[in-house]
C-alpha cells in the first residue's frame, strides 16, 4: 500500500542520546538499537472505523522512537501493517450493508490523512493483510509441515491452529499466567471454546472459507489469514528475526504480540522475534474507558473537522507518559493549545536564553523511556524565560524550534 507523505526532519545541533525503552518481556528499561540500522514494527489498524485518539497516541509514541533513533544517526526501517481483512471489518461491513473492500479502503485513506496531519513519519513498508496473503500462506504451510500447527478436527471447516506450546517459551513476552492468558484470549478475539482445537489457547492461523466470507484459493485450501500470523509474516519478510522494537497498544500485549512472536520463533527456530516489545497506555474519555461498545470514541478526523490544531492534539496526547493510561478531556486539549501558543511565541522572539542546556535536557529525558512530561517541562521553562525577556542569544529561538520539530514532530514556525 502507499503510505502517507513524509515531512523533512531537520538535524538538531548538540549531542544525541541513545534511546532506552521499557520492554514488556523483560519488564525493565533497557537500551535499544545498538547498531547503525534499526527495525521498527508497529501493529496497524483494522480499518473498519476512523482513527481514534487511542490509535493516535500509539503512533505518536512510536514516531518519537523513530525520531530519537534518527537523531542518533540510525537508519530506521519502519514497517506497519493494515489488517484489511478480519472479523471486525467484515462485521461492520455486514452491519452497514457495505462492501468490506470499499469500507477498508475508505478508512485506510482517512487514517493516512490523520497520520499526515499529526506529522507522523510514514513507514517504509505499509502492508495490507490482503496483499500479504501469499506471505501468510508460506508461513502457515511451513508451520504445518513442521508440526507446530494443525488442522482443527472439523471436516466442514478444517481451520488451521497454532500449537501454542510449539516453542517451549510461550508467555515470555506478556509474562501472564495461564488464567490471565485464558481470560484475555477470550476477550480479545480468541476462540477458546471452538470445538476441534487441541487446546483452548491455540490461536487461529488460517480460517477455512465460510459462505459469504472473502476467501483466497491457496495451497492451504480456500480461506483467509488469522490476525497474529499476518504480523509475523510481514515483519519477518521485511525486518528479519531479532528486529529492534515491536510496538502497539497495551491491549496487544496478549494474545497478539505473544502469538506473533511465537509463530515467528516456531517458524525460524530463532529467538527473539523482537528485542523490545513496547506498549502504550490506553486513552480514556473524561475518566471512562474509550471503546466502540460505549460509543464514546473521539476521532482525530472529527477534531480536525472541528478546526482543532493537530499540533495541539499531538502535544495533548504526549503530555503524560506514554505507558500510563490517561484520559482525554477538554482541559487536556486546552492546556496543550496554551502550551503550543507559548512555545510558538517564544521561538518567534529575536532572542532568548541559551538553548544548549535545554536541548540537552530534552534529549536526555526523551532517551529515558520517552519521558515527554519532563521534556515538555524543560521547554516550558525555556519559553517562560524567553517570554520574560531573559537572555540575548539570537540563535536560541531557532535552535529550540528546530529541536521541537525534529525530536517532537511539532513545527512551531508553521
Ligand atoms: Zn500486529
């Protein structure tokens, strides 16, 4: 698929700081990307609805990862999928009497617009599940041949399942116990009660064709891909095993990331799939969980249509730490708008306090597991001093604007 348009990233003077991130598998903040190149895979949308603020917060977080790595001179390969054939998309199309392909294309187009407006740097590979069907078939066929996968005992619908014990290290990514895994598996798209499976926790790799559902004729028989294996195949074929970061919302810790890792590890016999598994907190609305069942999703496109500055959306979603569950409120947006206004005024001044120390602090905080609240506070201090007329460094406003553009993705001069 065509990704969205990119924006140039200026170089920031001073000394970059290597990025450390919290890894869900090891439960600690560890150094990332030791080499000159880095691979980033962030799980993409299922395009049955517009981009909500939870999605946006996730892609903005990993945009910071991308930007901090680039600041360190690392050549980043960013890969993102689009789950453009899966149950939620088909169910929504059915409910609305719409063609699932048309629905998927429309919502993917809107997602691109939202990402561009939020100034998220685009992936090098933006890959739909539909276009990746041959890649998934290849993975599933090998897992079957190796005995890591099996057909359900169901002559009518011989779906293919992954034996979750195939690698001997299932659970290492999420660190959840079996009871928690069972609960989350049932809640998040799994089918523990499906007859014909060997174990309730085994995950679907290939779904045999049902009447009225889209399906492809392949060596596995007529059917369509499961969800987790889509990410295993797309990531493996573009980044290889042991890539640097797999990212997503905290609702992907299990089963999605556990299985995408297990599939790839069973396939290759290598470990790990990703060196870091990173997860972003959930965004609620006014203290409540934001969900499609509650009908309280706030969409990026709606905010844009209402004339909200996308830069303020960006600052609002990054104002608290990415791993914390947090709430979208009118106050949060108003504070971000005020901050944007203060920063813009400060960088428009002819002079300000020297920026070197501020830039160094911003880099230090971002490199420490993306501590945006501390980075924002450092910039607030500089802006307040500049506004008060402190300092006569004529380069400082330009330097701060460049750093905020490059590292935080906000163009204060637009
Ligand atoms: Zn994924």
